[in-house]
C-alpha cells in the first residue's frame, strides 16, 4: 500500500530528526519502539478520510492517534499531488489534447455504429438465391443500413437490395433516406430490377409496371446520341424537386430542368419550384446539355438566342 509506505517514510524522517536533536546516544532507544509501533499499525486512509478527518471506526481511531504534524503533512502531500495533476493537464500541449479528443470522438463513433447494427432475422444458410427474385414482386424487408443515396434492405436473399432515394416518394424530393426510413424498420417493397447480381427496390406501388411498359416501348425512345444542343422538345413534368423538374421528353431517362431555366423564373420572386408548375403539366423546352456517359439531359425553357427567327416581311 503506497499510503502506508508514505506514512512510514514520513514517520521515520520525523523520528530521525528528533533523534539527532536529542543526541546520538538517544537515537537507537527512541527509534526501535517507534518502528515496532508503526509495523503493528495497518492504517488505510482514503482521500475522503483525509479531507474530512473521519472514516470507519478503525481508520478514524488510527487517524486520531497520529500526531498533528504527521496528519498535516499527509493532507498537504495529497493536496500537492492533486495540484500537480491539475497543472499537468493545463500544461498539456495542444497537439496532445487534440489527439486525445480525436481518440474519444472515434471511440464514440465506433460505439454508436455498434449499437446501430441490426440483427438479421434470417440465417445465412436459409437465404434464397438472387435468381429466385422475380421482377415486380412485392416483398417484405428490413432496413439494414442507410447511405446518402438510399437504404440497403434485407429481403431474405443472399445479398441486400438497394432502395434508392428516388424510389421512396412518387412526387416529393427526398434529400436523405433518413427522412423516410430508419435502420431496423420493416418495409413493403417492390422489386424494380434484378440483374448482374444486384437487386433494386421501390416503395412506389405501380412504378415497376410503368417501367416494364416503358421497356417494351424502348424502340420508340429518343437516343441521346440523336440529340443536339438547342433542339426543341415537348415533354410532360413527371417529378418536382427542390431544385427543378424532371421532364419526360421521350428519352430513355427523364430530362431535368433547373428552376432557374424555367421561363417564369424572373417573375416568380423566390417562389419554390412546385409553385412554377404541377406534375403532369406539358411544356416546351430546348436541349441545354447532353451527357451521354452519365445518361443525362439538361433542358431550358428559354428559347436559345442563337436560333434563327422567322421573318414575316
């Protein structure tokens, strides 16, 4: 016990000093009984006992038996050690403090991630193959994890399926999947596609059938390679987001028009995109940009200035 060793060392130093004051002849007779008395004592003093001077019956009696000078030296030593610890923490370099805080932050992140894990209900050996998943079928699943672009759902097959944010709401724009689902939620989903070892899901009933019908009419779609900038197109608004409108102009994927490219933007005075138009509205647009690699088409509702104008003169 470090406290007992410290007490004995202090007592020994006091006795040695006292013996020298009395003279060399009285050193041994004074030292031996004191040492035997300290050996028989088994004193355990906690920090609260030192601060308050009280404890259980044995410790309190031992504390009272000590000389006032010894008790004062023990209390002073404890306070000095506490003050030294505080000063050391204050003198800690900023880089060291930053590393310590970063370590605590990472540990908290790991604990949070560990607590957020969802226990799968179907054992691995009882899971079905991806080949058994049928396009358009309705399945019950459990949300396993969230990512910025969607959620991974356990539908009981050998691989988790992806529920993309664009397939969570038919009319509303979803910025993050946490707005709709959370890890551990039970969901009813529809199989949107199942190919190349991947499964896509949708929460929108009927959306899968619409895509199947569109796939059958694929021969009538406009290829992106056939589009040029400033081409005039007519389309139907299919979805409204916080940034603009998805427009079906007959291409393989819906084209997008930013709300600032809408012809009414200068007069709407900060209105939301849903105040410009509604789903199903028909509009006239011109091709602003074509990205064949990413399969995207950008539109504008303003007639390009470089297009020739007809003269009736």
